[in-house]
C-alpha cells in the first residue's frame, strides 16, 4: 500500500515538473519573439539611414584658370574687351578691345608689332596699363614713341616667347628683346622689379596676359 502511494506521488510530481518546464519554455519563446519584434520596429529604415547620411553638395570651386588681382575689376564684364571676349582674339587684337590698355596698343601699333604679336603661337605678355604709361613724364614718353627702335626694344622686353601659368610665371624668363625678365612671388601676388601684377592670368587666343602697373624698362 505504501509502495503504491509513493509510486503514485512520484508520478504526479514528475507530471507537475514536466508541465512547469513546458510553461517556462513557452514563456521564454514568447519573450524572445517579443524582443525580436521590438528590435525590428526600433531599427531605422534603410532608406532613412542612407538619406540622412547623404553628403551635402559642396559649392562649386572657382576655376583654376580664372584671372586674379584687384585690377581685374576694371575689365569689362561683357563684350570684346571682357575676359571671355579677349579669349577669342589674338593678343594684340584682344588688348585693343580692353579699355585699360589703350596706350599700350597705340605703342604696339607705332612699333609695327601688331602682326608679330598676333601671329605668334604662344606668348606671355606683361601689359602696362594706361596709368602706367601716364606715370612716365610726357616729354620722355613722346620721345620713346618717336624712336621706333627703342620703342620696339621696350615693348618686346614685356613679352616672353611661351605661355606662363601662375604656377610657372615666377623666375627668370628670356624676353623677345633678348634680355631677361625676373618675376618674383607666388599664388596671386607677383612683382617684376617695382611693378606689380594687378590682373593676372588673362587668356587670349595665343597668349597669357599679366597686366602690370608700371612700364618695364630694359637696361639700355
């Protein structure tokens, strides 16, 4: 009798333990599913993540070959004398359309250098402004304009027989006059002796122009 009771009690206990473990397993499985659902619902949508991380468009940088210098403000913004207009013409013709370079063009014409400059393939021209010529005493300027040989020497002293970019313009360069011209500086700040580049890297069809604020006088 006691043996049967013990056997029956042990069977009931085993049954109760099995049921309890089953309920626990169900509970754990439910908790796992709920946690997975919670994680999924809290994760950001892929499109939202990529959209928020999309980089802002940066402003377009200035063109590397753009003219520079305070004197460029005096260059027309449209027409044949503008930066865009000068780029289409050979250098002497382009200069004739620029209101800053009227005296230079008159001098080039007087020296019969228009065709020489226009027909060359690659030049760098250091072009004095009208104010630069005006700084020369009038008597001396008139004498220079009247002496074709000297005028040619002075004008060709401003011209180098190759295109020089702002990265290459500093240094010593042989001019069409057969002498040397020394340019100092870097970036957008260049000088030739006491003269300064006031508008640099102006492109024409066959030359790069650096407008200067003084006439460059060769050694005579």
